[in-house]
C-alpha cells in the first residue's frame, strides 16, 4: 500500500516522489529547480570521468551541467518537476 494523502476536498492523493535523475539525459536547463518549492534538487558539473563537482567550478573536465537529487527526503511528490522536464530524465515513484 503506497503512502497516501488527501486533497483539500478529501479525495485520495498518491504522491509520486522524485527518485532519480539520469545524468546522461539531463541538459541542466534548471526548469525543474525553478518549479520545486522544496529544495530537493541542485545543479552540478559533470566531468568526463562521471564525477559530480560544484557547478561554479571552472574545471576543464566539466562536460556539462546536470541536476542532481540533493535532498530526496524533502520531496512531497507533487510532480511539478516531471511536468516541466523536456528530456524525460526524471524518475518518480510512490513510497
Ligand atoms: S515532485 Fe515536487 S517536491 Fe518533489 S522534487 Fe519534484 S517539484 Fe520538488
Ligand atoms: S528539467 Fe529535466 S533536463 Fe532540465 S535540469 Fe531538470 S532534470 Fe535536467
């Protein structure tokens, strides 16, 4: 039985929590970050070796910026990030 809540009107609501972001598909556009009111995600630099570094770091090995899960436990499963992502790189699941 998944974690279930209620809407204000009393209807059943099953939250779909953000559980993963695929760094291969993410383009670091920041749309998900802007719509999330819970501070769940953060931007990082992805190096050729697959390491994640500070997004502001001037590292020659950084090939692109990607969004990562920083505080997965703060997610309320609203699904807003899924609706704005243009790359289909996020995975959501009930808890
Ligand atoms: S589902 Fe909602 S709370 Fe969770 S990461 Fe996405 S926008 Fe933030
Ligand atoms: S909206 Fe999608 S592509 Fe853009 S930063 Fe978020 S996860 Fe990456």
